[in-house]
C-alpha cells in the first residue's frame, strides 16, 4: 500500500513569483485579470495586452510589477493553489456532517465534483490549464498534491488506508476535468452518480446500488460508437482531423484544412462530417484509433488488450500502458481538446463524445475476459478506464511517481478482481 508521500517544495521558478509588495492594488488587479482570461479562454488568451486592458492599466505595468508575463502567470497559479486550499477548508467543514463510511465518501466525491464544476468553476478551469501546460511540474504538481492529500485525509476519516484515498483522487482527477461539461446537465449528473456508486461499491466496499443505466443512455445520446465501427473512408478523415487539431489547435479545425491533410476534397469531408461539431467528434475517434494502431505497431508494445484472454494477461497489458514514465500523448490531446471544447456552447455535444468515449477500447476486452454484457459492461469499462487514465496525473506530484503509479495500479487491479471473485 502507498502512504501519503511527503510534501514537496514548489519549484524555484514557482517560488520566485513571490515578491515584496505582491498585494498592492495594481498587482492584484493584474493577477485577477490574468486569471479570468485564463479561465475564460485558456493560457493563450492571456496576452500582455489583454491582461492590461482587463486590469485597466498599461502593459508596461506587468514588467514593472512582475518582471515579465511568465512570472505574472506563475503568481496566478500560486494564488489559485491558495484559493483552492481555502475553498477545500470550507468544503471540509460541510462534508464533516456526512457519515464516516464508504457511502459517506461516495457522497463527498459526488458533491465535491459538482461544487468544483459549479461555484469553483473559475479555479477548476485555471487548474486544468496549469495541468495541460506543464503536467507534473511546478504549480500543477503543487495543486495536484493539495487534492491528493485532501482525499487521503477523507479516506482516513472513514478508517480506510491512504491507497483508497488515492483511488478516490484518481477518479476525481479525471472527472474534475470532464464534469465541466454542460452538454446535458441532468443526464450527466445521473451518469456521474452512477459511476461514483460503482466506484464506491468495488473499491471502497460500499453497499451495491441498482444501475440507473444513465451511462448507457449518455453514451447513446452523445453518439459514441463502438471501436472499429467507423467506415474506413471516414476514419481516414477523422485521423486527419486529429492531426490538424494537434498542429493548429481547435481554432484551426476547418473542413478545408482537414481535406488538405487527408488528401481528399472538401466535399468528401462534409459528406462524413457536416459540421465543425462533427469534425471535433471525428478528431476524437481518429485519436483513439491512431493510439490503438501506434501501440500495436511498437516493437516493445508488449501484450495487447485485443489478445488478452485471461484476467492476468489483461491487467499485464493495462499496466504497461498506464504506469509508464510519460503520460499518454493521446490522453493529453483528448484532455486539451475537451478543455477547448468545453468553453464553446456550440461544441457541447462534441465535448460529450470526448467524455463518454472513455472505456470504449477497454470494453471488448472486459466482455471477453469476464463475461460482462449490457449495462454492467458499460459501467465496469467506464469507471475502470477513468481510473487508469488518471493514474499518471494523480501521481505526478509525488516524490517517487513510478512507485506510486505501480502501487495505485495494483490496488485498482486487486480490488476489481476481488470484487468479481466475491460476486
């Protein structure tokens, strides 16, 4: 089992953002203006000119007060960590009324995810931008450690070991991003509640709850498709769309750009993907397919999920993919694409495809190895995939991330297999 790692100091660059006079009016206006721009449009929207205009001052004030814009942004992230610390203290006082039990932990997880995406949304968006910009380092690592310690403490309050708090943290790290979606609030809330109940039953020992089939409905309405079901011509275009997003960002995703990248006519692109929203969804499918093909083509790829016929072989293949020293490039691209899509109402449905496509590549393997089917298969794949995808991020701020990733993966596997054996 993995215990709480020792807290690490902030990086030198992060700490150097502190300076005498940091609380004067002009400095704080600049920090608040930069933070709001990052929350609204991402780090790329926080130009010196835009920050100064929003703060009601001259661009030169940034250099005068901070030395350069990079130090200003570091101050924004540092202040975000401290604001989150205070926000969590308020939440802790509220959550103290919940039962000190696995069910109480499940309710705390569901409540915190909703509150973080609601009244904590500005901080939540800034946090995700920090993680996307420099995962595992500086302010991103400090912020992640804050959440890690919160969930370890929450688990301890219920008499559970630190590693179970880290399981909670892994799920939180994943859904703290994807619960920012505003595609279908009622359905997404029901799906989240269903996943939290499932997590609590298998990994915390909570009482089983009947399925709502909310995840089945969410995946159906979001338009996710089974792995390999996209026609080859459409998949070729989807892969091209993924490359365009990787090179130019979401703003560069147009039918013309995708056609040029795929070597087809614009009409061919619009035949398969009529709107930009369709193209974003296609880019996600292209990324998932490319990730699968790249993994299969590697000489050192090791065991394949598609080849696994036993639980041991399946988890051996999963371990290789989720405990590596670097985060999956495909996971990073999906996170960044969702973060861009979630700020645009016209792309809400495309964001839903990103959110509810998690678990698609794992589903066939779970069905084949464990005999799951129907809503049970959807739920098992959805929750397990989310936990595994978040392992790298949840452990990135640790003193020994590799050891933490292995310990967390082993706990997830152990509890999953133990639950199925008991069932």
